[in-house]
C-alpha cells in the first residue's frame, strides 16, 4: 500500500515537471496558434544557465532558479521580437521548419560550448535523499518540485482568470481584430506571453536536470512529451495541460513500475485512447481553429 | 568552456606534431580510418579513443617500419548507417589500410561486411558485444566483451555472500549480453535473481525501476547502463535511499567509468564492479599513462581510452612484424596471438577468435586523495570471452 503512495508521489512530481516544461508550449500553440517545436530549447537554456551559475560561479541553487527563469524569458523575448514575430502569419509548415531548425542550431551550439556529456547541478544537501512519511518514501527534491510547480499553477490560473493582463490575453486570443479595436496592444501581449512561456520552460529545464538529465539533446528527446501534453490536454485553458501532465506522469511512472516490460508504451497508449475518445484533447475546443 | 580549452590543446598538439615532421615522407603512408562518435550521446567514447591515439603517436612517433602513420578521423555519432557509409568512403576513396574505432556494437557490426569484402582489418576499440569478432575474419578487438566482466562478477557475487540480486539493465544487445552471462554464472553459483527489469535505452527517469528494485529487497543490484547514463543512475539511486537500505551496486564496470566516476558523488562509494581497467591500476606503465593523459587532456583516462591506446599499439606492433607490409591478411596474421603489457595489465589477442584476452579485476569505489577511484582488490587472470568459449 505504501508503495502505491510512493509511486503516486513520484508520478505527481514527474507530471508537475512536465507541466511546467510544457505549459509555455500550451500557450504558444494553443492560445497564439503558433507551432513552436523549439520550446525545449528554452528549457535547455534555463537548465544550462542554472548549471553554470551553480557549478561554476558558486551561486546557491535557489538563487539560480529564478535567474534561469528570467534569462530564458529574456532570450525568448529577444527571439520573439527578432525572429518569431515574422512567422505568426505564415503557414504551420513554415513555423515547423523554422522552429525545428532552431532546435538543431541550439543542440549544436550547446554541444560546442558545453560539451556533449550530461550536466548535473550541484544540489544543496537539504534537497538530497528521501524521508519516510508514515512509511511512504518521499524524495525531498521531488517534494520541492511539487511545491514549486503547484504554486506556479495556482498563480498562472489566477493571472489568467483574475488580472487585467489575463483578460487582455484571452481577448487577444479570442478575436485579435476586436481586441485591437478596443485598444489592446496585441503584439505586445503576445510577446510578453511568449517570453513568460519561455521563462517557465527555462525554470522547468533547471528543475528537470536532476531527474531527466540535461544534455545538448534535451530539446529533441523531450519534444514528444511536450507535444503529447498539449495534444492530450487540449489547448483552450491551462487546466487541460495540467491534468494531462499529471495523468501522463502518473501513468508513466505507474506503468513502468507495475508492468516494466510494457513501460515505455503506457503513455502512448493513454494518448491514443484519449485522442480517439476526444480528438481535440481533454479540454479542447470543439471547432479546430 | 573546458571542451574548448581541450580542443585548443589538441589542435596545438596536432600542429606541433605536424611541424615536427618535415615533408620528407615520400614513402607511402599507412592510412588508418578512425570512425568514432565525436558528437552525440556517445561522444565521450570517441573523444577518449581519439585522445589516446594522439597521445600514443606523440610518445612513439608517427613512423613505424619506415611507414608514416596517417589517421583519418570520421565522426559517425554512433549511428550505424553513418558508420557504414563512412567506412565505405574511407576504404574506396581514401584507400585506407585499416579501419578502427567503433563506439557502439551496431556500428562495429555495420562495418564488418565491408572489412571482409575489402580485406581490410577492422580494429574494434570500444564496442563490447560478444558476436562482433565472429562477423568477419578481419575483425580484431582491443576493448572487451561484456560477458568477460559479467560472468566474473556473477561468480564473485555468488562466492561473497550475495544471495539475492535484482537486475537492472538497458534493453539492447550489450545489456542483454551482460544480463544473460551474469545470470548464468550467478545462478550456477547458488544465487537467486529476485527481480529482473530491462529499462529502455532512452530512458528519462529511473525512478519507477529503482522503486521496484527497492521493493524486491535484494542484497545487491546488478546494473548495466551505457557509459553516459551511469551518473544519472547513481544520483537517483542515492535519492531513493537505496544506498542506505543496504542494497549494493554490482555489475560490469561500465557504470563506474573513470570518465564520470568522480562526478557521481559519495553515493557511488562501495560499488563493486568487475572490469578490465581502472585508472587506479597500480602498475608503473599505467601510472605513466595516466599522468601523460592527464597532462595532455586535463582529464582522467577511462577504459575507452585504454581500448584506443592498445588498438593503435597493436597496429604499430603488427606493422613492425610485417616489416611495413599493410596488406590485410598479413596484418591480421601478425596480430593473432600478440601479447603485450598494457596500462590495464597483461593482455593478448586470442589467435582463434581474434578477441582480446585480459585480466578482469574486481574493484570497489573508494576515495583516494579526495577523488573517487575504482580500487582493484581481486584479479581473474587471462579471461577469454566466455561468449565464445562456450561453443
């Protein structure tokens, strides 16, 4: 019984991590209708920035995390203004080709600068190991992930639903022309949202180095996972991707534990079943836009 | 930034070597096509082999038996399709006399038919699946085979109070090789396998598999993951508290590659593995080798580096024996049965199988001068590849 809870706990942590990594993509793909396959590259940037700060410059881990967010967001902002902006109106194929090209460039660049072997971030001792909670093994690091990601999710939902910026964003997405007519600066809203999504990916990348491993191939290896989260979750809100991430995280961990031989197939099976049942994802809009 | 410095150093070394040899080599050169992964997940293998060969040629000069040795380096990123194409280009266009390297088993297998057809020796310096040398009469191996180390650790575990073992191996040919030979010897020695998990090769998270290991409460867990994943594995092993629940790590030495060992942290302490080489091997030759390697590349050599170092040595010695004749059949004949003292210890090439015969050492991870090393404490002498002696 206690094992069940440990598995559940690990699954939730994994799912939360997937959510933080992928929710930026849910925003660009779902809200802005832009296919950004290079999303993982921003996550990798955040991871490497955190690794360099902690390992080489001796920053404390918790100070490096926000900086990973800020730096990735800044990179995202710059790229949005210089490159992405020109592709909003282009076809999806153009967007795919552009962003996949960006992925390969980022892989080669990191490989050249940092080398191709895996990078680890030196963690404070307080985050290492596991403790027992009524017989359930709780990993400290995974607990921290759940706490951080949980808070983030709540904050995101509040921003989208309650703040003026949130309503502007929703308006800009629902009907850009009307939004512009009402005096909303739509390109600015999109730029800011894009940067925020990149920042979240960067934070996710920094957090995931310990669990998923960080190497130059990160954006390619995890692209599929991000896309699964977004397709399964649907793209109308962030609740969908959130639930999808949890479902996939728990499904993946439990599947690998209980049926190790079938382990790698479990999340794909979940995906196929859900997409047959609801082709637009769990919380998708009925009409494709 | 470390890498950039290394590249500069290496580039400097090459430039120096080029400058040292005037263009008087009008004698035809012996060309060696070196195909290793220099990019991608297996890049550390390629870099080590390349480094070791550069070091050897710096130490021994680049001329042997009147022939100038020329290395043509190609990167296959460990993708067998690339390996095959590159091998073909090297043999047909560059007219190389020898192909060498091969970071992973599928790469070595992809090149084997070409070696047979062109009668070009294929020196395998890294890949470790047993069958490779059987695929062509022109394959000679200077690395190791996984059954070599896995059977030994199986015997050792059964004799040293380990009764129940859970296994965790990567699901591809070398992993299955390691598992099969370990199992056979451990069970024959009276041990019991309580849990058997194969993890996918591209595996992001070990957590669920490790939890399964923990719940099956073994005395030790047998682990084989490819060289690059060892660090990630040990981190999660410690995170899950397996080190504290008394489950020891045993296995072939790939997990505890010297290349990565020192970054694994104290969780690796006490892990017992069987392998062909440790940077802490206490021989004079090895001390000199490690010192020279560290000086040149600012890093510790791992077993892949030794595979490359011995591989180029084998080529040099074979050329000496044939008096500079680089035809494939003569080189292979010269290589068969060759014996020498390597940094890893005494080794030889089995004249029947063209595979390496070497000592396998049982080692334990300990702290030496503040760094983690595999310290050898038992030796099994002149081990042939058990994958072949069976037949």
